[in-house]
């Protein structure tokens, strides 16, 4: 076989992203610290270029390359476009914050783009090995990003915890993949599905491998009881890194789970849906109850992330309708989190690290607009209409009811009501508590503009939710 026989067009966004990454990596070697804004500008330009390439190769339906190991379909295209936009927005939010902490270095941008490349490979994987390579590229990049603040013991501790537990999860995933190969004789998702459907696979070995794979997926999503790393990583990492870890990888993990569980192990739906139900209930319960007790807002958002992942796992139990709702919820969560962490970065300066809830006290008196943006974020996470977060939860609960899961639907509603308490507590602190300092609020015009657009999207897509819902449904139709 000649390399020219390969269809490289579907993978062109990843190829261009890798080329951009290499250019930024090499150029940054010759850029002095006082001109580091050039690295920032090149990275942003790279995100624009990759987005344009993705739009240029956009086509309906599903195509594959590299002999089925790489898939470009509706779900992968929508997820990648969302990731490119999120990454560009987070670059803009992070610049003033990183500048104030001597973190505005090429490593932040190159590691972020390496992680983005890993997420893109995960999203388009048509083979277990491709999915694993993408996952490892993402994980290794995140380990280094979390430890980027070298003089911080908390960052080093968080990175070490994440590395040890992440390595364990990767080992479990590999072990599960080896069992799937032993059961089905193939690692291509389509072949595994066909072999299982034709009852040619070893059913018990396939189920045993499924258990290990679900555990690894639950770890990457941060679901209970594999959530131990989430609060420590969110708290210990610099807020600019926490913002990245808490947004884009969640979308990639949801699509990654869809690829493996639905397109690869769909015949075992009854088995893995029962496991996801247990994980979802535990995540909703532990996440919401633990978040109530937090005084550190980054740890509070970490536990709230765990509860949100519970909603996404519930969506997977509802079949095709639930898959679209799960993707919609993942996009909604990423947009909401970007606003929350963006405001925290704006409120941090050289002397103050805004990470406790009390640090938000009196924000309305100091900067009414940022307090309004944070209100939109908290209300959306709490699921208050007409914001985007309400319709995300509504879509999941509706999908559950359509499949007859009335008990789980009621439980999800109760957990949402409990979760509303700690979100409203933040709003109360912003609007009704007195500030203990009068530090000015930072943020340049680019940050203010992008953050405003980001937050207002929660309101716009909440008033007109059908737009994003239709995108997710169309993406799913071009995938299944």
C-alpha cells in the first residue's frame, strides 16, 4: 500500500493543528519574555486557521480514513468546532492572569494545543488504539499544565495526584481493551460491534473488558467513586489551567465515551447502562452534597462538575435521544464553566488570588457588569430558566422520561434543587455581602468583550435553545 492511497482530507484539521503547534513551539524559542504576547497572538491565529480548515473540509455524512481508524462525522465536527472556540476564548481570558503570575510562557500555549490535538484524535477515533493514543496525548499534556506553576506546592501535589490516578485509569483502560480484543478478535469499533451482534464474540470476556473500560471512562469524566482527583486538581492548578481542564476535556470525554460504548460496545447497552446509572446517582448525590460544604469556589465548582457529569451519564441511558441530550449538556457545561473561571481570572491580580467564595463579596459594588455575568453563570448552572443550563437539564430529564425512567428523573430534579443552594449562595455573596477590600477589577477590553459574549450566549441560547439542540441532533444523525 502506498501512503498516497490514504484519504488525508478528513484529518486535515488535526494535521494543520499539529503544523501550527510546531510553528508556535519553534518560534517561541526565539521570543523574549517581554514579547511573549507574540506567542499569544500566534496561538490565537492558529485557532482561527484550524477553525477555517475544519469548515473548509466540512461535509455531510460520515467519512473514514487510515483504514477505519479515524472517523469524521457530524458529532466529531461539531465537537471540534466547539473545542476550537473554547480554547481561543480561554487563551484570551488567561493572558492577563498568566502575565500577573509570570506564567505567560510558550509552554502554556503549546501544551494546550497538544491537549487539543489529543482531544481531536479522541473525538474522531474509530479504533481502540486511536482512542487510547488521543487520550494519552491529552493526559500527558494536562499533567504538565497542572504543574506549570513550579514554585507552588499545591500545583505539584495536584499534578502528582492526577498523574498517579490517571496512569492507573489508563492501565485499566488498556486491560479492558485487551479483553475486548480477546473476545472479538479486533479493535476497530465497527468490527467489534458486528462481531458481538452476530454472536461470534466471547460474551463473558467482552463484559469483563467492558467493566474496566467503564471505570476508565468514569475516571476521565470525574464520576463518583473515581472523582478523587477533581477537587485537588481544580484547587491546586492555576485558575487559567483549571479553566482549561474543567471545560474542553469534558466535551472530548463525552464523545470518547460515545465512540466506545455506543459505536463499539452498543450490543452491551443493558450492561453498561446499568453501570452508568449507579455512577450517575452516586455522582449527583456526592457532588451536590459535598459542594454545599465548600468555601473555596474552585473546589465548589469541582464538586458541581461531578454532579453535572452525573447528568451526562444519565443521558447515555436514554438511547439516541439521550445521546443528543448528553452532547448538548456537555457543550452547555463547557460554556458555563468558561464564564465562571473567566470571571475568577479577571478578579485575580498580582496580590489577590480569587478562589474563595468570600473573595466575591461586594463585587456588585465594585463592578456591576462582572457581577451580572457571574449571576448568569450561577443561575445557568443551577438550571434556572430561561438560561441554557435549564434546557440542558430539561433535555436530559425529558429523554429519561421518554424511556420510562421516572424514578431517576425525580431524583435528578431533587438533586438540581439541592445544587441550586450553593449556586445561589455565590450570588448572595456577590450582591449582598460587604467587600473586605477595594482592589480594582482587572481585565483588558478583549477579555471583557469575549467574556460578555460568552455569558450572553447562555442567555441567548437559553431563550432560543432549539438552535444548539438541532445542531446536536443533526450531528448525531450524521454519526449513527
